C-alpha cells in the first residue's frame, strides 16, 4: 500500500465512502478477534506457571475474576465511548468521584445504599456533561474529556482539602471479602458475572448500544436514519460515567477505603482492554465479549508481572505494547481480507 | 487546493492567530504585573521565562503534529523519559553532559520517527498510536527511575536557567524557538505540512509527499519533547517518572490559547508559544487572588474548553447572521 493513507483526524466528520467499504469482512474478523483473545486468555492461565511456582491455581482464577471486575466495568464505559468514535480520558476522576462521594456521604450519616446511588448519579451527570459539550460544539472527545477530567480532579482535591482516604461503608466492604460467598463462590465473582451480563445486554441488545454502533460507523448516516445524535452522545457518555462511578464504589468496597488517586491506574488499562478486545478505535465495531476477554487477559498479565516481582513500569510497557500490537494486528488482518 | 493557495490561506491565518495570541498573552502577563508588585523585576521575569520554556518547546512539538492533522499524546511519555534519563546519568558523568543531551534528543527524534512510521506506513490512527507509545515510554521511565529522585550537576541547571547578564537564557531560547518555527512554517516542508492538514487528498494530488512530510513533523516533535524534558530537568534539578504527565493537558491548553485549529491545517507554532506564556501567567493571577494552588487544574481545564469554544461561537454568530440576509435576498427572487 502506498504511504500516507491515514484517517485525518479522530472526530472530523468522516466521509461515508471510506468507512463503509471494509465493514463487512472486517466485522467477521472482529468476531474472531474476541475469540482469539479468549483463547489467548485460556492459554495464558497455564503459562502463569512461568511467573510463579504456585500458579495456576483456583485462587489465581478467582483473583483474576475479582480484580478483572473493576477493569471489566470501567472498560464497558470506555468501550461504549470508543464505539461512538470517541475516547474518554476522564476515567480516573470519575472513578475517584464515585469512591469519594460514597465514602463521604456515608461518613456524613447517609445510608450506604443511598450514598452509592447518589455517587453513581453524580458520575452519570459528569459523563453527560462530557457528552453535552462534545455533541453541542463538536470538539474532539479526548480534549473535552481530558479537560473535564482535570477540572473534576481539581474540584475534588479542592473540596476534599487533601483529606485522608475515605473509609468504606461496612456492608460494602463485607461484600468484597473473599469469605463472603454465595453457593461457595465469592460474591465479587457473582458480581462479575452480573456485570458481564448487563454489559453484554446494554451494548448488544438495547437501542442505546445499537445507536452507539451507528454513530461510530457514520454520523451523517445515523442522522439520516433519524437518530438523535446529540441525545445518543449524551446518553453514551452518561452511561459510561455511571460505569466509572460504579467501579469507584466497588473499588472503595474492595480496598475498604479509597483516596483521590483510586482511579489513576485504570485509565490506560481500560483503553488497552477495549483495543485488545478487537474494538476499532475509530468506532463502529467491537464486541463487549472481546472487551471482557481483554480485561481479564490484562488483569492476568498484571498479576503475573507482579508475581515475578518485576517493577511496576513493566506492566505499563506491556499495556502499551499490547495496544500497539492489537492495532497493528487488526490493521494487517483488515488489509488481508 | 494548490500549494500557493494554501500558502496564502496560511499566511493570513497565521498573522491573525499570532496577533490574537499576543493580545491574550499581553493581557494575562500585564494583569500579573499589575496585581503583583513583586513580579515587576528582572529576577521574576527570568523566572517566568524559565517556567514557560519547557511548555513552549513541547507545545511547538504538538503544534507541528496537529498542523498535519494528527494528535500526539506521546509528549508526556517522551518528557518523562528524557527527564529521568538526564536525572540518572548526568550527575554520574558530569563531563559527558553535552553527549547525554545529544543522546536524549536523538532518542526523542527516534521516538517521533517510530510514531510517524506507525501512523504513516502502517496507516494507524495518530491518537491510538501515540497513546500506546505514551504508555510504553512512561513504563520505561518507571523502570529507569521507579520513584522521584536523581539529581543533575548544579552547573547544568544554572547554565540553562540563570540569566546571561541582563538577558534571561530562557528568553533567548524562546526567541530562537520562535525564529525556528517561523523558518519552518515558510520552508517547503512546513508549507506542505499545512497543505496535508488542510486537505490530504488535494495535497496528495498536488504531488506533496504526504507521508514524508508527516514523518518529518512527528520526528521533529519527538526531538522537541526530549529537549523540553531536558529543560524541565534543569528547572527541577531532579527526576520524576511522571514529570511529563501534566504536559498532556497543558500542551493542548497552550495550543487552544494559541488558537491552533484542532482539525489540522491551520495555526502557528509562535502563537502556541504565546499560548504557553498565557497559560503560565494565569495561575499566578489565581495565586494573587488568594485562590489555593489545587484549583489551577480547574482553571487550565476551563481555559481549554473556553478557548475551544471561541471559534465555534464566533462561527455560530456569523452563521446566524448570514441566513437572515439570505432570506431577505431570496424572497424577491
């Protein structure tokens, strides 16, 4: 192929012709990529032996599922946004908002359930603001979410006044203990299954999910099909915000407390999980099943790297390399067909 | 669009944007001087110039890429890496500092080249590629220096930050940088970069070597980030594997304040330098007003959104005026 054939800008209105042609064959391959990642995940489980003598074990699988829960929920929001052709860099602040609000409202004497609901609603509102600004003004999504995320982080810091970590409500923390089981399986794993089912349903069966695909494939075409582009954008970012908030709540429970940096480690893995799962970063294609596999695979790799005692930096290098390899892989596969 | 056309378009645009950016900068810095008496001396001016230099250098890099229509997030990773390399090696080998600087800048150029090749030859999206390299570079920086620390010889720090007689070195650096930007934007490759960003197909058809131009821009940008990282090291005199992280936001804020178009094909790097100056001046105003430091993030974020909104709002105003005249003309016909 000749040089210089790249898509111009992320959010520039794309011409429909360049987009529609490769969708058919590429779609088929994308379905395979989700499968490939699941197979890779199953292959990597026994390979964990290389990282530590005690792997693979039942507790490793349980840990992957429990730790993968947070990434799966965050990557669900990120995946929806990527599906529309955007990217969400406000993840860290939204997760922190969810955790902080739950903790501080509960500390102020509000029942835990109400606190959780209020926190998730607040995160939904932040996401909706993202969507509103993006759809009203047509700014690039990554700049808007970067700016909103920074504003939110700064406001949180200002409001919290550098307060120490929030404590988790007792019931919430109990939910995430390994001993808390339902039919012999930790509750966190049940939560993972429920969240996976909800994610699959929302992305593939609801109007919102299908319209997100439509938006990602071609905004003009979606508009012609009478899709209210602005409303879909706002709802997609809102739902994504709710997912981040929920993840924040769960992280608060899991670690029995959380400071304002709780969301920081999740932004980059969330994008990596979505890309590894086979979603096109330009939007319009990808499955939540692939994202789930990507999230679990990254979690497993993360646990393995920690087990070998390598520095934290190697985890980042792997995440970045995985993104680039997945991009190149899907590009090459798209070219072949 | 022919190159000649895009050249005229650009020169008109550049002048206007630079002028507006200059007005904004003069207003911001003037306000700082007005409200804070202790900023009105040569020492404070030197500090100001020093503080804005790394941001200005990095923003010029991201502007080069943005002009071709790409987004470069690797700025944060490259600055972190160059910062930790300088902070871990310079103190051990004080004699080899010029060599280390050369190696770091060469490394930055190499990173930019890889970005450019991945974007152009592999046809990947710039945002995704540079996000990947950003994460990898941050990881490498964490491996090189897991926690903030390290040091640089004092003479290296002073050589880059102390004023040379009455003239701050930083000011000389900034002026040289502005001159280089101007020279680049009038050079054949610079003109071609605007053409590529404005209309890729047209540039391709006019015989512009689109891929080569893009790769040159990414490569130069990588070198600039590394240089920004070196200057940052001279200021902080230490290393931090996350030193580059804030630049992700501030570079885009500086470009927004410099009215660099986020769709590519327009904008001027000189205006981005002025934008960086305005961005450094704004927190000083907040400080003078007695607002706590941690609100400065909110300020920078809002500044991006407001600066982005200005062209849209003026366009909407113009558009809302136009249809009315259309209707009036249309009715008699």
